[in-house]
C-alpha cells in the first residue's frame, strides 16, 4: 500500500486520479490551492478516511511524508493559465523544485504531468517524444509551455544529479466528466454552448486539429507509467491518435447533443498550434497501453455529465 501525494488533485484530471487510487486501497493526500479545482470534484470521495485534503500552493515548500508523488498542479486551460501568467510559470517551475526537493528527502517516486504543449506549434507530425518542439519563448502561451519545459528539465536534472526516481508523461488534450463548465477549453465550451442553445464559438477557420483522449484512458496510462519498470523515465506521450479539426468536433457535438446551435467564427488566439497528434508507439511498447474510448463514445459520456450540470 502506498501513501500517495497528488498535487492539483482537486482539478479535472486530479479528481479522477484520486478516485482510482483510493479504489485501489491507497492513502491519498491531495494538495491544491483551488485556483481551478474545487472541493466539489472530490466531495463524493470525502467519506473515505484514506483521503486527506490540504489547501496549499506548491510554489511554497511542503513537508509531508509520502512514497509516490503525482505532480499535476497547474492550470491547464489557456484562459486560466493566461489569467496570471507569472503565477503559472512559478507553479510549474517553483512547484517542480519543491516537489522534487520533497521527493529527494523522502526518496519518493515522482511523476510529472507534462504536456503536448512542449512541442509548441509542431513541424513534425505526428509528434514522437524525440521531437524537441517549436515553442515561442515570449508569447502569451509561453508561461505554460516554457514552464512545463523547464519542469521537465528539472526532473531530468534531479534524476541525473540526485538519482531521483522520475516519470514524465506528456499529456495530449484530454476531456471528460468533471471538466469545469467555465474551463474554457474547446470540448467543454462546445458542449455547454450546444446544451444551452448558444452559438458554438470556433476560433479561426476551424481547420486546426487536436487529438482528444477520454479521461479514463488517460488516467489508466498515468497510473501504468507510475508503476512501470524501474529506470523507465519517459518522457512518454499519452493521448488518443484520432485527429479532428475543430469544425469536425463542433459538428459531432451538435449531432450527439441534438442541439440547434449555430456555428460562429471568432478570432484565432495568437500562437494557437495548427495541428497536434501523438505518436504513441512508446506507450504501447513500454506500458502495454493504448486508448480504448473513441471520440463519439467519450463525447456521449461527457454530454450526459454536462446535461446534469448546466442544462
Ligand atoms: P485543472 O485546471 O482542472 O487542474 C489543475 C489543478 O491544479 C487545479 O485543481 C488547481 O486548483 C491546481 N493548482 C493550480 N495551481 C496550483 C498551485 N500553485 N498550487 C496548488 N495547486 C494548484 O487541469 P487538468 O486538466 O486537471 O490538468 C492537470 C494537469 O495535467 C496539469 O498539470 C496540466 O498541465 C496537465 N495536462 C492536462 C491536459 C488536459 O488536456 N487536461 C493536457 C496536458 C497536460
Ligand atoms: N523542499 C520541500 N519539501 C521537502 C524538501 C524540500 O518543499 O520535504 C523544498 C525546499 O524548500 C527547497 C526545494 O524543495 O527549496 C528543493 O530542495 P533541494 O533539497 O533539492 O534543494 P536545497 O534545499 O538544497 O536548495
Ligand atoms: N477553440 C475553439 N473554440 C473554443 C475554445 C477553443 O475553436 O471555444 C480552439 C482553440 O483555438 C484551439 C483548439 O480549439 O485551436 C483547442 O483549444 P483548447 O483551449 O481546448 O486547448 P489547446 O489549444 O491548449 O490545445
């Protein structure tokens, strides 16, 4: 049995991860400053005495005892990470230093929730882990992209310098129940707009692509990575290779929700990546993992969830 620390555990992915790890019988300590996460995300798990919640900002040191750390703390939606960009960089960089320091003292295994954003607006398609990316260091997305890149650097330096047991996953766009209705990311925006009969806001011409992974598949891979053989550090891509334009996504959401909403176009934010698709050969080989839920099935589950929350 493990004493597991999850930073960002009250967020979208963190709450699903907490649920799975509790189900497996582990002790889980969730550390979160509730910037984008909520206690409601974990309310159904609170009766379990193996769960402990702690309000704390990971940019400050944290002294607790643990033998596994999942470091997820960081706003993930562009709207939220651009709200206070300096805090976003601090969360990724100071947060990583503090959690790595904690892992060094406790000799805990530590996993970093990195992102496909480390590839930026990629010139290699689909993206394998060996690709170094094309990232603007001074744009409005840089606080997130460069913060996450620096966190990866710190993880690999703590591994080389202090022999820390690290695991790094690069997560591609993930969606599912418990995304916040005002999260601002495309899947939740389109579904909430469709259910409320509001216009569906496509940024730009809608020809940009993303590859969407259902949350259960993603969490399964993250836990497999944490428990993978000693010495396999990653980075490893985790995502669903099914690639869709934003126009296709909007049309699919309209069809599955039976909505009569209109599609409208709004300006494309700067530095918005044109295409993104994971190469998941490494995850298949090293973790024996591949996603099982296709976009339509995952959207149906997510739409059913949002009907209860916003309709
Ligand atoms: P989310 O915004 O729902 O969750 C982030 C959590 O971190 C929230 O609970 C928030 O309150 C907390 N947090 C933020 N700053 C903090 C700080 N300084 N101290 C303590 N807690 C803090 O986002 P999510 O989708 O659940 O993403 C979780 C992680 O996975 C993030 O690190 C994100 O970068 C990464 N990721 C997610 C996706 C995705 O598609 N969902 C893709 C790539 C990477
Ligand atoms: N740290 C922490 N919890 C711990 C141990 C360390 O938050 O249990 C923080 C500590 O404040 C330090 C950072 O992690 O700033 C990095 O720790 P490390 O031991 O690598 O560096 P040092 O303390 O030598 O600067
Ligand atoms: N997007 C959109 N309408 C929205 C929200 C997002 O067309 O209401 C687009 C956005 O410009 C981007 C894609 O959808 O091209 C994915 O955006 P998201 O914020 O979900 O994630 P990221 O850009 O970080 O991959």
